[in-house]
């Protein structure tokens, strides 16, 4: 099992009040699955994604990634594991404004110490695959929303992670650009990547073979389909 959360709680203190963002959540996801996590604002879906992505820690419970208990790992070991195994795509793109598309995509490899020639080869390859070869030297402000999100996807996958986490990846896009971004993510899933998408959009949720609905920090339902519509 790639993702195994068992009886996970995440409690935040707001003044004297304890807010249960996650309340006894158990969720198992096999390698190669594609699921959507849905629910209203404040239901805990983004907190769940952050814990799966090792951006946050449970208050209690256990989270195993590829069989490894991550709960007791120190911050440096978690960061190393996150960089090797997990890619992130966010609603707000989070591209560095002063860097070109190619430089943004190369950034994780630069931080990981990948040699320059290998960085250039892999960046050219992924930008071409995503239809962005002619935008390699453009800065984010010179790109459309859909192009910026595809650059973000390229950056998220340049280290060849096994797990891709997308938090409202179409939230800032129009319908056409949003569909193109989802088709890009789904193509990567077909290539073998495990894909978890957080969304409030029912149309996006219907694309996934498995849908987890959250409410008040708990998993309200977990539904699988034999075939998801494209």
C-alpha cells in the first residue's frame, strides 16, 4: 500500500479551542490509484493532502508511505523523502516570477544537485511533452493561466515522483484550460503515477475512479467506479 493513514487526527489550537481538522481518519491508497478528495470548505481535505505530502504531521495516529512510518521522521528526512517521492500542484501555481518556465521547472533538480547537462535535457523533454517547448524562455507573466499550471505540473514531476498531489489545480482556470490541465494530470496517471486531486468541483470529481468525500474532518464516504468518465 503506497499511502496508509490509520486513525489519524490533526488538532489545531485556536485560542482556548481545539479544532479537529482531521478526526480519526483511516485511508489506504494503492500505488497507481487515482482518487479525488471532495468536501465543503473546512472539511479537512487540504489538511489531509498536506499530511499525505509530508507538509504537516498528524497530532496522533500513523501515516506510512510505501510501508515506511513517516510519523517519527525528523524534518530533514521528511524533506528528503518528499523531494524524491512526491510532487505538488497548487491552485496558485507558485512559480518564481523572475525565472523563466525552464528555470522554474529545473529548480527541484538544482536543489537536489542534479548536474547541469542532465537538468537541461530533462527540462527540454518535459516541456516538449506538455506542449510548452516554445514557452521555455518565457516568464510566468508572459504565460496564460493554463500554461502556468502546466509549467507547475512539469516542475512537480521533473524529479519523477511516484505520487502527485494536486490541490484545486483548476481553481484559477477557465473551463477549457481546466480541462487541459486535468487531461495532462490524467495522462501522467496513465503512465503509472499515483494521483490524488483535492477539488470542490463535482465535474472534476466525476473524472476520478475513486472519490473520497470529507465532512467535519472525517471521511463521510469512499466510492469506487469501474470506469471514470474522461
